[in-house]
C-alpha cells in the first residue's frame, strides 16, 4: 500500500459511488465542503436521484426542511426515490411537487429554445417554468416578437433577465398582468376547477389552424 | 476433468492463480474469457499485490448465494481501513465486481459520515484547495442556521 497516495486520483466512479452513499445531511454539511472536486460531484443532479432523510436526530426540524429542499433543487427533475422522515409537512410535499412541475416546464422551455429558432409569437400562460426555461427560450428564439408569460408565477427575472427580455422582445406580457383580452383563454378560474376543461376544444383548434394558414 | 486455472498479475508483477469458474464472477474477466479464452496472464496494472490477494480471497469464498450479502459486508467490515477499502473499491471497479465495489464504497461512506471536515481531509489526504473568497461564498450559500 502506498502511504502517500492522493485519493483524489481515484477513478471518479469510485468517488461518485462513495459520495452517493454518504447521505443528504452529511453531503450538505460536510462532504461538499472538503474540496473543489467533491463540491463539483455534489452538484451533479444524478447524485440526488435518491433522497433519503428518515432517521437523523442531529438537526432541528427547520434545518432538515431546508436541507431536503436543497436536495430536491439539486436533483433538477431527476428524483426517483424520496424518503421524508417525521419532519415532513404539507409545505415540503408541495415544494417537492412544484419543483417537479417546474423542472418539466423548464425542459419544455429548453426544447423550444433548441428547436424553434424561427418562433415569433409564444404564449405560456399559467406555465410553471422558471428563469431556467425562459433563459433557454431567449437564447434559442432570436426572432421572438411577442412573449406572453401571464400567470407563469415562477418566473423571477433574476440576473438581468428582465432587461434582456425587454431588449430582445418587442411585446413582453409579464406574469402579473391581467388575463383579460387574451383570445385563447376562456375564464381561467373555471379551468383550474376542472382539469377536463383543460382540453382544447375543436373551435379552439380550428382557430389556431386558421391563424397558421393566414 | 481438471478445473481450468487463470493467472492474474498485479501492478508489482506478482502472479496469482485462480480457478476460472470463480474468476468469472468478475465481468471484466468473463468477457476476456469469452473473447479469446484468456489463456495467457491477465495484467491488472492499477491493482497492487496486497489488494489483489484480497480480491482473490473474496472470489474464492465458499458461500451459499443467500449468505452472500452478509459475507461481503463482513468481508469489508474486517478490512475497515480507509486506504485498503479505497484500493479494494478501485480493484473491484477495474474487474467489474459490482457487489464488492458497492460494499467497499458503502463502508467508506459509513466511516466518513461521522468525520469532521478536517478528519475527512486527513483520512483521504485531500488538501483544502479553496481560496478564502470561495470559503466565504460557501458559508453564505449554506446558511442553515435559523
């Protein structure tokens, strides 16, 4: 055995495997602070596919809640298995569920940015997208003239994103603007009550078709 | 019929014999045997002789399949030194012996769980390569104290 071996030179598969098994609390409290290499590993979403926080008595409930949210954030939609111990509450479950919605909506934003480069008119009303998806749309859709983000309440316009929107897009309709006047929305409140109403009816489809052909 | 034997060579050029039907628990060796019969010596350039002796001991175990989980746990428990376990995990990775790899990594994870930051760095000989600015940024990012 070589006593002076630098263990950071171990194959990354070994280090990843070990850190994956260290557990949420110990990763956040310790492992990620050890060195830059470990910090990088601890930020990879696949490290957070399984979140198990069932039996630690070491931390306060508030701290465990904060750690659990941080872990869910880092999974970036790749969460497969989550175990929440007695510190869990409704708000935390809501957070996990919202995070999941946001991630899938962000993925949609990224798809739009990567594929629809010619897009000029985009309405994302009541969408759960965050700044991540918005950024991807701005990066990919250079011809966008109208962007409607009404009721997309997770958009925060952090890091100069609002300025960029205003510079790039002629007509930006903000998340907090009133819904009335949108030709595609028939009483948003009713839609929320009954998900089946969410299906677009024939009239709507034919109108959309007409708008493409003219 | 006499059982076929394979020879494995450690990075310090020591040779180890093992019966083929036991050696093929390693997916790496199994694939070699399938491809060319693996008649010659199989070199393991990243595995030292001490570690390879451990791997051979593990492969030679005579456990019933249902006792295997307990055995591999006990096997790594008895070698609770972090450097030994890390070498073992790397060897298991190279040889593709998943159970041994996972058990060794689990044991290391269990050990470092209870360590302080400094103890982890010391045990793994990792230097803290953060600048004071980075340290501050990390402290700000993780304000868990309420």
